[in-house]
C-alpha cells in the first residue's frame, strides 16, 4: 500500500476509535478498522507475512495494554472481554503492525535506538491524547508518562525487529519471509 495512504489510514482509524470508544460509535469504528485492514491486505504483495506480523503485534499490544490497565496506569473505555483491553485497541495494534512495512518501513533500516526514542516520546503522547478525548482515563503525572514511555521504549523496537524478521525487505515483492 502507498505509504502516505497507509499513514493516513492509520491516523484516521486512531481518531475514529478514540472518538467511538465507549459510545454507540464503537461498533462502526471496529468495522472501519476491519475494512481498512482488509483493504491493506488486498493490495499487499506479502499478505501472509503481514497477517503474521499483525497477529504478533496485536498479541504484544493486548498484553502490554492489559498489563498497564491491570496495574492501574491507565483505564481504557469500550467493549472488552474480562481483564483484556477493548476491542478497538486490538484493531489499532493490528493496524500499527501494518504500518511497519509501509509508512514506517524506514525504521527497519535504522538503528533500533531510533524506534526506542520514538516509542519513549510518542507512546505516552498517544495515550494522553486518547484520554483527553475520553477513550481512556489516565492521571497526567510524570510517573505515568515514564511508565508508558518505558513500555513503548521497549515495545516499539520489538515490533520493528519482528517486522525485520518476518519481512526483511517490504519494498521487494519477490522477497519471502525467513520463517
């Protein structure tokens, strides 16, 4: 998928999910995210590798966010199952995975420390922005900023590493996965 359209799609999904969290708009937001994933995969030359990466990153994200919620760092709003985070977050994590071989593909050629720094800065900002729109509740403290930042400082390079491992060269349609 075109990197610009990929980034635009992810950002639109983030806004729609945040706006719909815990309201009657949540189901349409889930449908939008699912349709966006289907469109991305339809145009992907590496469909199965992208599905594998999306499943892996989504699993990592569910564990990370559910842990943050369990330890009362943040409380997400929306439809969920038991102690797990809401379904809209599941789909956002899967959509984030689909950016790793498109709009964020450049991170795979950079030192992982860049992914760490980006995660440290933009991870907490994303959570605080979502909370300011009512998608979650989080106390705006330096402690929470650092907990969220450290979580993302580890998560972002882990996701980029998995993208490198599963699909080393997303620009080459003939490339096969190493696994």
